[in-house]
C-alpha cells in the first residue's frame, strides 16, 4: 500500500474516473478532486491510499477523511473511508479487501478510534472486515401530486417564486456559515455518535457538494430564513436530475416551524426545474411526522452507513435508533 502524496494524486484520480466520474469529463473530474485535496482541510485531513502493481500503477485505491467526533461524550477520531475502487482488469482478485484491511491498520496507527463508510457495494465484503451497519433511513416525495394537495400555500399553487412570499427567506452565502454552524451543532448535540465540523471542515463539505459560496443564481441550493437579523433555519439542496436532493437542514429550537417554509421553497424549486422528486437521508419532522405533504420514509437499501471499532479488544457500539448515530448527507464521503 502507498500513501499517495499530493504530487502523485493525478494518476490515482485518473484511474478512479472510470468508476467515480458520474458523468464528468476527465478534466473536470480531476479539477474537482484536486480542489478537494488542495483545500486547507483536505491537505490536513484527507489522504488517498493505493495498492500498486509491479510497475507502480494503481490497482485499487480509496480516500480516508479524518474527522473529529464524539461517542457517548468522549472525543474520538473517525476515519471515514470513501472512493474505493479497483481497476476493471484487476477485479475479483481481492485487491479491494486487502487495501481496506491495510487502510484500517493505517487508520489505527495514526490515532483513529473508529472507521466508518457508506456502503455502495455488497455489504458482505465489509462484514468480513468487521463493519456493522447501523440504522439509516431515507425520505422521498413527488414534486407534483396526481391532484392538488390542499395544504400547499396559494403562492406555490400559482407557481410564484418563494422569494418575497416567505418572510425572511433569502439565498444563503459565505456570510452565513457561522450561523448555520451553530444551528447544526445544536442539531447533532443529542447524538451519541457524531462528526463535528470546524470552519475548514464546513468549507471542505461545501466544496465536496459543489455548493456555491457567493450569492449568485446557483445559490438556489442554499437557503436561509432570517428574522430580526438572525438566521433561524437553513436548508442545503442539490439537483441530481430527476431528483432534488435534500442534503441537510437545521433550525433553532424555537424556530422548528420554519422548516415547513423551507420545504415549500424546495418544492417550488423542484417544480420550476422540472425535477420529479425530492429525496434525502433525513428531512424535517414536519414532513415525516405530520400531514404537511405526502412523503414516504423507509430503511435505506443502498448507501448504508457502516462502522467498526479500531480497538482490537473492543466492539463497535450498538445503536437502537438513527437519531443516536446519524451520518448527515453533507458528511458522506
């Protein structure tokens, strides 16, 4: 296994493009992932590891993001594994599992307590390596119902822009990061296991999600509601046609009702962009627990969150409910 330096990363990313390109051309793919690797948080906390062939080319590779977190009130370091791939001509020979085993040992030696990943491949591989899944759900709703939904605001039924119709609603920007950081810290405070974000981690997550930082039209993906000079609620969205992904939300405890307004904003955006559904790992309780708008919640079949302890004498903690251990979509690798 090789710990890939920032000067050597191009070759690994070029090999990864066939698996993780997701419709991006090679040049755009390289530019995007190099921007992550060269960001302040990426330089300090993200590493690419690779298994090499005899000529020094990558056979398999993955990325480890090193996060600060807490488990039952105790500070922990969490190694979040992602972007695992094996080049097509070398698949089926155990390269991926060998690399993950070596990466787990690397993570343990560098001071990590837990390893986490989001499984996009058969979980049997990760089960053999000691990973265990924990509760993970998803929510989805149609952007247009077969008949008009009676609870919709009149401005939404008329196809009007939510700006100016929802008091305090505006597009978010870089100036709002301190406010939404505080709100998010409140959202995760009750979790037994959580990833904590400093300012550099937020910046990395925005880069990773291709979230804009200036106040342009593209900030339709980042909305806040501000009242009396204070941001009280926010939502982060991302269009992945035919879906609008609800990436994350938060609200001050006394302002939870504002999340309904942010949902109407998202629904309006989905309709104007002709996106068929809104989907997310976690959506507001005003939607999932109440009759605001028809939505379905179910256990996830893909993108399962899995965890293992890096203490050979210990076992991973057991969680009864998702709200004890939620991995927010913005933190996913």
